[in-house]
C-alpha cells in the first residue's frame, strides 16, 4: 500500500568524489595522464575527494609534484599519476572541469507509510554534460511550488519552473538509481494509501502539480506495456486530458515521477517525453521503482 503523491519537489544531490565533465583542449596534464570525461575522481594523493573546492586545494598542496588519482571508471577502479601545471594566475591545475553536485525539480511518486520511505522522478539524476548517473554521496528534497510552465512543442521540451524553499529539507535521500531517487520523509504527506497494481494498455490517470501547490488528476492512455524496458521506458503514454494539454502541451520536464493510477491502483510513474510529440512519452512500472528502492 502506497500513498500516490504527485507534488513537485526540489532535488539536491552531492556526488561521491568529483565527476569529470570536460577536458580542456591541448596537451594538458589531465589528457597526458589518461583522464577521461565521465571519470569520477575519488582520491587525490591518497586523500578522499569530497568537493570541487577541496580537490583544488589538494592540487595546490601537491606543489606541482606528481599525485596519484584514484578513479572510478565504468564500475572499476583505475589509478593515474598526474603532474599539475601552474596557470597564468599561478594556480596549479590539470585541465579538467569537474562537478560535485546537481539540483533541479521533479515530482514525488509515492510515500510508503509502512517504512516512511519515498520514491521520486522514476529515473536517475544524471549529469547534464555527460548524461552519466551522478555518483551518489548524499542529498535531500526541498519544498517546491510551480511558478510558471514552459509549454512543450514538437522538437522543444517544455518544463515546470518552480521556487524552492531553501530553508528546510523534507527528508534525506539514500539512493540515486536509474529507476529513481529514494529517501525518507520527516513527516507523512496527505493522501490515502492505495494498492500496488499491474499496468495494462488502456485508460489511466496521473497526479501532477503544474500550477502552484495544486495536485490534480489528469487523464492519459497507456498505449504499450513492456516489462523489459530500460531506463524508465516500460510504458508508452499519451496525454488525453484537455486541461493538461492546455497548460503544458503534454509531458514536460519536472513532471518526471508523476504517479500513474489505473483501476484505483498505483501502477507506475511518468519519466520521459517524446521530443517530436510532447503529448506522448514514457513511464516506469512501479515494481521497478520498488525494486530499485530496496523495498520490493
């Protein structure tokens, strides 16, 4: 029994180590030592890397001497030796752009009253430059209110634009997976728990928050179901509700995680939009979210 939520939340996530998102052109130390875009630097000179600022400090402490970098690459561990070079400002650097955090808006799918856990997004938080799943260290969700909507059009994805309440967290995250982000809530959201069900082709509804704090039910049709889908593409959906089409044009960024209900049961969540037809998109089966959450 799960409470379908459907309200937007702000998501902030901090990575384990720092993710290499770009290498500077030319014969840089990063390129010479074999560093690649998508690598995650977890140690520098034997010290754990915790943020971009701290990694920069470790490079300065090296004084230009060679330092070992421990790298997570494609699920394995690699050690590289890099010699930082001094730039025009006198700062030691290696010629790599790195990132340690991400923030954005998404939708909470469900709350489990038995465990206090929640699931959101229906897909993972990925780096905008590399499309790689952000390596997870810690994070939390924040209250969010939808202030504006960029309407989706063919070839151009729409988006929800929200305000975050940065003064408080709703609860911590414990996982960032290809099937969603998961955490625990400090207080239960409003709503009645419903059974978990199996999605079937046919009429269904979603709960979505596309204006202010209001969560409304909108009609959709499940066009196709495949249990062998990947990356949150188990279901093919079509938005049929005129009210939602008028406001958003269909599925837009930020609606990811909107719960799908069919015959009084929660069966999945919205995940992606089809760029050439924003009325249509994909969804994930709720069973796959629960498996990723470790609660199935």
